[in-house]
C-alpha cells in the first residue's frame, strides 16, 4: 500500500472506476439513458431520482409515513450529503468530520417554492458530483468508501422515496421490453 502524507492509499487503477462510477450514479439520478439499451441499476425506461421528485407535489413531499421522514427530508439529506462530497473534491479536507446529519431530517414540510428550490439544489449537487466521479484521482480507503458508498446511498434513498409515494416509482420489470439481440 502506498503512503502519502501519512495516509494509506489503495493501490488501484482509477481509470476504470472513473468511467463506471459516474455511469451508475447518473443512471440512479438522471435515469436510464435509453429505454432500448440494457441498464445496470434501474429498469429500462426509468427516469431516475430527479424526474421522480419532479412528479411529486410539495404537499406530497411534506408527508411522511408512520411518523417517518418526509420525501422533503430525504431530498434534503441527499442534497446535503452530496454537497459535503463536492466540498471534499473541491479541496476541503474531511468536510464530513463536522457534518451535522440531523438537520436534514428536521425538514418536514415545504412550500411549492421551497420544494422547487430544494430539487434545483439537489440537481446542481448531483451534476457536480457526477462530474467529480468521472475525474481520475488517488483515493485512500476511507475516500474510496465515501465515493462508492455515495452511489449505494443515493439508490437507497430513491427506494425509500418510492416507498413513500407510489407516483415516484419507475417502470417494473414487467414493463420492460425484452433485450433485442442483433
């Protein structure tokens, strides 16, 4: 294992990751690229997180289930987490060390204007993070966990949002067309 500034770095080739990770993240957030081609995370034709959130009204985003978090809270949590990662790739050292993860979960209700702003801010953070995922960089074990974990974590919240509001769901496997082979 290589050492740099007293930090252990995983000896790995980053070019393959810099093409795979943004592809996976983009599919979750921005949807499957083409309903006629295979996907990796979502069913073909699924429009992804941002389009799912766009189908939800501010009133619906303000409702939780069984005293659970609202969709607005899940959305703020994702926005905040991606902003932390974007601060890190912009050069801030360990911004997660002082992160207050409790604030996002206090978001219960949003007005239509607040909901639009929150979705726009999430879109901005997601686009920035997706670009960052495509950059080749050296990563230590902790950084590699944060980077790869961000994709799984985003997918988790997409699923949670879709459990809260059925209108946010994408196509089912039964809705898919079979793969075309030529």
